[in-house]
C-alpha cells in the first residue's frame, strides 16, 4: 500500500543506521525519485504487508471446508509424466526416487 502525500504524517519514527546503509538508502531513493524518508517508509510498509499476509488465517465457509477435506482425503491422482520425471536423472546424476 503506497503512502501518498495526501495522507497526513503525524507520528514520528527515529531510526539509527550505519553511514554506509544511509548512503545506500539515499542512492536508492534518488534512483526512485523520492525522498529518503518516503523510500524507507514505502519499503518498510511493503515488507510489513508481506509479513502480515503470511501471519494471517484463512476463513472458509462450510462448503469450502468440506471441499478442502474431500480433496485432502482423496487418493493421489496419477499425473501423466510424473513417473518419467521422477525416474529421470537430475543435473547431478541423481534420480527423484530418493
């Protein structure tokens, strides 16, 4: 979720970084044509959004739950080509059979 100038910034966040890290951030911000603060904020928010997505839960209704359980309990399907694929040797000469 990109932060725009229309959103009013009222909270302050102080951050200490090594001089080399600050220089890298400034260079990247310049390349992105935004301020260093804006660059750091957008990068941090993007990462926070990704982290939150991996920590979330999935809510299923009864039909979806039953469909999921049915799929998990079903015997494995025979997928054409899998036997050949797992019998083939990889780059290191190993087969997929363990």
